[in-house]
C-alpha cells in the first residue's frame, strides 16, 4: 500500500513541476465536501491529509507488532 502511495505521490509531484506560481492560484478544483479550492489549496490539503493517513498506518503497524 505504501509503495502504491509512493508511486502516485511521485506522479503528482512530477505534474506539479509543470505549473507556474500564478496558475496554481488561478485554477480551481471542486472538492465534493469542502467545495472549490485553488490548486495550491488542494495540494496543501492533499499533503496534510496524506500525512495524517500515513501516521495512522504507522501507528497501526506499531500497535500490531506488540
């Protein structure tokens, strides 16, 4: 699961390199629960959300090992 996440994350990172500073502020993405976000806001949200889930996986792996 973590390897799959890593591959997807690498694709997102590669795609981000093609965006300019102004374009990440102008383009919008509609999140089904949060509503419209700029691409920059969505990338920050994605970063936070992924870190949250990776921490949960790490905690559960640690709990399962004992």
